[in-house]
C-alpha cells in the first residue's frame, strides 16, 4: 500500500528519539503557556497585535525594505540583494574573497541553512564554524537541525559525547557540563582565528536600520567581538517598520520560543565600528535574501511570512511530537515547515505537497503562534493547490464520488440504507486501502444508517414517544 | 477561527444531524433533538440534508466541497438558526466555508448559512441562555474538547452545561488540549501518526478513570472509541454531551 512519507518515517522512528522529542516539546509548550499567563494573563490580544504588526510589515515590504536599505547605509553598512539561494552564496563568497577572509565563525541562522551556505563555503575552501552549541553538533555530525530553536532536540547526550570523542575533543564523557566546557574552549580558539563573522538577524528595523539578534549562548557577540568583517544574511521578510515594533515582538519571541522574558543576549547592531561605536567589526554587510519569498508574498499563503521563527508551533504540534523534525524533509519542520517548505520549493512543489496533509488540522499551532498565523487555513489552501495540480494523495479516499453522493439526497439515503453491509464480517476484509488503514488499529461502530431519520419521521407522524 | 458575531437564536431551529450521526450515532442525534426540545425549541429536520462538505474540504478537493456545501445551503435556506451536535461541522459552516468559497460568485449565499450556524452547546448556553438543567446523572466524566472548537465559545459552554447537571463530576486528564488524532482523512492517510496520537490521548483518559469519555463531537469519539475497541486496555465508554443531558432529563422523569 502506498504510504505517506511522514507516516512511514514515523513508523520507522526509534522509540527513544520519539519519546525524547515529545517530552521536550511538551515541556516547551508548558513553559511558554506558564510565562505568558503569568505576565499577560490572556496573551491573545497581544498575539493579534503582533500579527497585525507583522502583516503590515510584509504587506508594505516594498516601502520598508527600501527604507531599511537607506537606514542601514546611513549607519555605514553595505546592503546587498540576493534573488536566489545561489546568488546569496555568491554574494557572501565575493565579500569574503575581497577581504581575503579564509576563516569564518557563524551564529545560528535559518536562512543560511535554507541556502546551504556552509556547503558552499566549504567547496570554496573557506572554513565556516557554527558557534551555537546545537548547530555546532549538527555540523560535526554532518546532520540537519530538527527544530528551529532546538536543532539537536533529536539527539541524546550520549550521542553528543560520542561525536566529541570522534572529533578529538576529549575522551568519552556524557556529562552535559563537560560537553559544554569542551565546546566552549574549542570555540574560543575559533573566534580568535576567524577573519569574518556570519550571522542572521531576527529583525531589521526600517526606521533606524538596526539588526536585532537574539541568542542565549552569547555566541553572536563572540563572533562579532574578534572579527573585522560582519556579514548578516536576512530574509527580506524580517524587516519591521520601526524600533517600537520590537517591544511587542521581542517580548513574544522570547516567551514563545524558550519561555524566557527576554532572550539572554538581545543585541541591537547599528552598523560597523566608527564614531560613537568604538568596538565591533570594521565592515558590516547586510544581504537581503529573497529565495522565493516574493512568490510567497504574491500567493494566498502570504501570512506565513509573518513568522518570527520561535518554534512554538513545533512544540505544540501533536504530529511533530510523533514524527519529529527530520520527517518534514526540510529546513523548517513542523506546522510552519509544512507551509513554508512547499512554498519555497518553487517548481518542486509536488515533491513537498504531502507536507500540508500531515496535519489533523487541530489548530493548536495557530493558538500558540505569537503572530497569529492561521496555519491550518494555509495548510488547507496548499492541499487545494495539490488537488488542483492533480497530485496523488496516498491513502486518502477519493472525494469526487463522495460529493456526487452528498449532493443527491436520494443517493445519500440509499447509501445510508445499504451501508449495513459493512457490518458483515467479510466485507471488512475487502482490500480498500483507506478502509484497511482504519481497521488495522480501530474498530467501526455498528452501522445505523437511516435510524435517526426513521425516528424523526415517526415522531412527526404523531408517535411522539421514544 | 472566525465565528460570526451576530447569529439568530430563536426557538425554531433547523437541525443538522451530521453524516456521522446519520450513519452510526443516531443516539447522539436523538439526544440532541430531545435536549433542544427541552430547551423549548421546535426542531425541524430537513430530510434532504447530507453532509457539511468538510471531508472534501480537508482533502483539498474544494470543487467537491463546494458542490456539497451548495446543496447544504439549499437544504438549510431561510433565516432560522442551524444547530448541529458537532463543533467540527459548525466550524466548517462558519469558518471553512468562507475559505472554500473565496472568489466564488455565490460566496454570499454560503455566507448567509455560515451566519446562522451554531454548535449545540454554544447555542444552548449563549444562544438560548439556558440557565440550569434538571435531573441527575451520577458519573465521573472526562470531557474532550474537539479541536475545531478552539477559539469558540463551545468548550466553555459544554463545561457550563456539564456543571449544571447534578451528579456529574468532570475529571481533568493530562494534555487535555492535545488532538485525539482523528482529523478526518488524516486518520487513514497517516494511520501511524494518527493512531499514536489517539493512544496517547487514551492513556491520559484511562489514568483519570472516568465512567465516560464525553465530547461534543462524535468524530473524536469515533476515533477514540474505535482505538479503545482494539486495545488490550479495552473499551472506554463514550457519550456525546447531548446524551449526558438527555440521561439527566430521563432521570428527572
């Protein structure tokens, strides 16, 4: 029987990994709810406001982006635009090669995952070291992040201890503190050796030209402390109109992502070192990356561009909790990934059209979303697009015949009466795939088609007793 | 979820039984009718009704969905409130329809139906303002709120109603806000994920040792009941919220 890829992945998944991801995600959801309730009571009005701020930002992106460019330049930064992932990689390697930079330290950035920057730099002979602990472990393992905020949610400390031993960071020791100390010592050396720092940005403000970066490990600060060249890769949708918006967005981001009131290091970077800014890199480059975001903006799913990458929708999602991040075959897992990955795939949409189906449409993602993205509605629109493009949907019953029946009352009533054959044992053995899929783990109740109708008719005739 | 702000709430109602009650759960539909009648309603059951269109909507086959919904709009035409014992079908009418008919010439016709749709508990509590419920039903119940009532008044309304029935004790259970794993065609398209979700829900429910698992939606109960029926843990008795209210009425004589 043809299987949906995510279901297949889940079936084969190691039980230990699934359990760890599920428990960690549930804990994240609980922490988020607790701190939002404690600080704001009902966070819904604030989420709605944040949603409007972000919707305004993306719907006026043409204005904000131009304004952000002006502000950034005024602050002494250089601004670049990259249409495709390849363009973005080339812009970065050009900047690096002009500066003669061979060693790069990098702080966590989803857009660099998206454009596969590390692989590109490696091919050019440039060393690029991830400095976020989780991303560093992903990098040495040749793995992919399985969560937007917690990239190694799928790994155990034993896994990590083995990787460190393999990489020559000391003998096997799975004590978390030892692991962290070893990474810290090793990364310190890398910071001093590096010629350039590559970061993302959580937000860019159009009015003041600030790059806003949040980290809990302080690694982005370290990246910028010892290097002379800073390149920030930023998805074009990260621009907000001004500093005032940050008051709402940063408060919601930290609480939604990690249950913190404020991320430990919340940096506001207003350009390279110069008058009034004695420290920091001498050169700042901001690369605005499109990579199909304008296509998303032009689509009926543009609300997904509000996303501030907090990961709350992953944590709360019952499907993510069972399937885990790698099931989604993309940079962005979980509900946000199920919308974004197919949209960013361009003409490869069919290869990812199954992702929006991997949802019970329970709406928990929308309920926790700090920018109130109607994720279930977007999943539905993508399902409709997949249907309009006549893409196959393994395991789902065909709806054409259903609709034919459900729009003809006489046929519907006949089906209600004849459904009784379902109760006959051998009929349940008929190999209709979707029927088998139900009956493998679930029973069906007794067929009682038409009984309610008969009861209603009897009562109308005056036999009003039950 | 967009819920219409102004909906008619008179005591003459059109009853949408739902396709699941039509096929399997006539008891729940009967209970809903009796409950509405107790609340003083004249209940009209349009015989030509079929389905709300949600299975096709969720499958992405929107042309099929619109075909079914256009039929529903014909069957339920007029100005009367449309009441259904399912948060999911109600949400299909007042939320899903608006999406499925974006850019369609008859969007307003569907919108007119959407503006009259009520989930049963919401209608009783917020439409009719039912203040109390007679009778007694001594039972510990675990109440599962259907996901399609998130952000609507249905969940709190159901708990209000359960709280009105003497003898009913609502017992909380772990991760109560997580989905049961049904999701319509999701349950057969992704049987492994769906089953795992449902088993987790059942584990939590069983730990709370309720006499009944109660919900305002038979779809969740179809899934959870079906899973329990095949598990070593054995059956978990399920009741629609309307059946709890009906049992209390019968006790009242």
